[in-house]
């Protein structure tokens, strides 16, 4: 679950291309006066081949009715704000000593006011995340993770006319098991949609964070919102 040099280089090259994949045509407002449909959001999600040649849909994906965790330290995912139809897509690039994952989730509401309320509820959850957490080693029948320290930062985010916030988490494992995990959870709203776009990069046997992480998650998010308009 953690990124080889092959993984990092493949993703960086592909992401530079993906950032320019939006259509030059203006989005069709349709009969709903500009509301975004579930079909539109599903079509806006990036496919594995668009992100990079080593990406694929994982054999085991996150539950389609569940959001990703916001807070560090292994916290539970937030409740899905009521009233939305949820669509999602998960991708992964797994190497021997590293991995990347991309979870794209859209909450499609019947109107803009409901989406604004949903975004506000999720921001409340994010603002309650502790800024740091120290987690002991976990060994269970299905999980074996060394001890780690994780920091969490929440900041405002505006991208392509969509507004909201991003949660950026940095996890560093104990010295005996060097490795890092960087995660960005971008939560953005436009019209009747709340987009929750999560990119994570795991590195094993390397105690330094990826220098391209910040630029990469922004390119991924930007690609989706450009497609929707």
C-alpha cells in the first residue's frame, strides 16, 4: 500500500495531461436551468486510463454509500448529509513499495440550497478534526500498521468556480518502519452538487513526503470541475 519511483513518475506525467482534458464546449444548462445531473457527474469522473497507464479500479472499493474519513488518526467517515443521491468511483495505482488512490464522490441534490447546506455540514465536521494525532501500532486479522504521527490542516478552496475547503493530512510512520502517507480531501460545491475528491499517496521505506503531492491533487480536482463547468 505504499509509492515506488515508477508509481510517482507515471502519475506525475499523466496528471499533467489530465489537467487539460476538459471540453472546450460550454456546458448545456438543460431543462433544469443549470442543475447538474447524476449522469453528468458520473461522466465527469476521471477514468483509470486518463490518470495513468498503471492505474485501475481496485478489486475492493470503498462502500458506495459512504464518504472517506476527514480527520486523521483513523477517525470514522462523516455521515452523508441528507437529501443527496451519491455516485462514486475509486481508482488505485499499487506498486511493491507504494501506492496512490483516488476516490471521487458526488452528492447530487435536487437544488442548490440543499447542496449549500450539505457543504456546511461537512465543513462543521472538518473544523472539528484535531490538528494532530499519535496512533500506536495496529495489528489485527486484516490490518498491520506501524505506529504513526499525523497532522491535519483545513483550508478554504476555490477551483474553477467551485468553492469549499480541503483537508490535507500528513502521516509519518515510526523510525523503525519509515514511510509517509499524504492525503487531500477536497470538498467543493457548485449549483446542486457537492464533490468530495480524495487523493492519497503512500510511500514505504522513505521518510520524506512527495514534493509533487500538492500539485497533483489540485490537478485531479481541477480536471473534474472543469468537465462539469
